C-alpha cells in the first residue's frame, strides 16, 4: 500500500472514531461530568503516548507557541464546548454542525483577505449558513425554545476550535512527527482542564458514582478518540495535500447517526434532514468540492504561521 493510500485509510479510521464519539460521549456523560471526562481522556492518553514519544520531545523555542496553539484549539477549546454541547443537544447535531467548517473559512477569507468571491461562492455560503441556522434552531422549530439551542451553539464554537487545530497542526507537522505534536497537544489540554477537574472532584465523589457508562466513555476517549484518533489524523494530514483533508470530515455525521439512533434513541427529523442538505449543497456550490483549502490559503496569504514561528 502506498503512503498516500495509508494516509487516506488513517483519516478514514480517525473520522469513523470521531463520528462514533458524539453518541458514545453523550451516553457516557450521563454518568461522568464533562471536566472529569475531558481531563482523564487526555491526561491518561498522554501517559500512553509517552513511552513512544519521550526520545524526541524537545521543541525549538520558536515553535512553542505553535505547539500550544495546536493544543489550545484542538483540545482546550474544542473538547469542553463539544462536551457541554452534548449535555444539552442531540449527539447527531455535533458532527453535522462541524461539517460546516469550510464555510467559515470562506467567510474568513472574505473578511481578512478582502477577497471578492464569485456569485456561486456567495450563494453557496448563504445556503450552508442557512443549513447551520436550521440545525441550531431546530428545537425552536420543532418543540419550542429549550437548552438544546445553547448546546448547538457550543457545537459551533467547538467547530472553530477544530478549524484552528487543523491549521496549526498542518503547519507544525512540517517540523515534528505526529507523535510529538499529539503528545504535547494532550499535555496542553490536560493543563487547561486540570483546575476544572480538581473543582469537580472536590464537589462530587465521582469514583463512587462511576458505572459502566463512565468507564466505557473514559476508555473509548483515552484509547480510541484521543490516542489513536489524534495520532492517525496528524499522521494522515502530514502525508496528503491540505485541500484533500476536509472530505473525510463528512464521514462523521453518517457514523454518528448510525450509533445515536440505537444507543440514544435519537431521531432524524425532517428539519434535521433539511438543514443537513443545505449545509452540504452550500459547501459543494461554494467550493465545487468538499475541502478545507480555504483554511490554509488564508494562513499562507497572511503569513500568520511565519509570524507565530518567528
């Protein structure tokens, strides 16, 4: 198997794992609190990675900020908002909202680069944003205002975190191995989560309350969603072109739906289907294909990564 095919396989596996993550974690969060799950997930994963990474953990001083940025966006921002979103909103909403990431890249290129988009880009962006809005406001349309709308907004913020993670990760992987980048991003995330974890532990006896749901969620998070998922993703995007990375994210919603329906009893409603169609049709109309290349164009044109590294 060629390196390119291995990279494609790695990204497929990573996104299957992450697609399964939203329903599994929502189920697990019925028993364990968000900050406890977040801290244990990444701190224990760091221990798993350390024996394989300790010989090459040194980082050039000028790259420290980039490494911190990978951990901040990919773990420190993405994960808490993702978990708190799961506490309040259906699990199937998370990967669908995350799929709209390319549209926010297009908007960024217009705002920060002053680009003048073609009509099809404007139309596609509008259609996708309408789809995201439909999914976010789905509870209001179907049953009336409730807390799940805020949960959907948290999913949107988590999406911004994953976007930043993809940008910084792609750049820093030109200098360091995926194992090193993954390890340090987990350390950064664990340090961010530590005070919140200690506060939750002090206010509740989570060990006495822990049951099979929490244990399965922690094991899945440590072994699969964190250690294996992040490593495969980092290795995969290192081996293929940046503008090909985005298409794999569209695996997530399919996997999430297939698991959330039997595990959580979630339902696919006409409003959800309508919003999802708008998201995907808009992305296809705006870009001509499903990709994240606007992210990398934005950062390259502004020289942002060069400024950070200097």
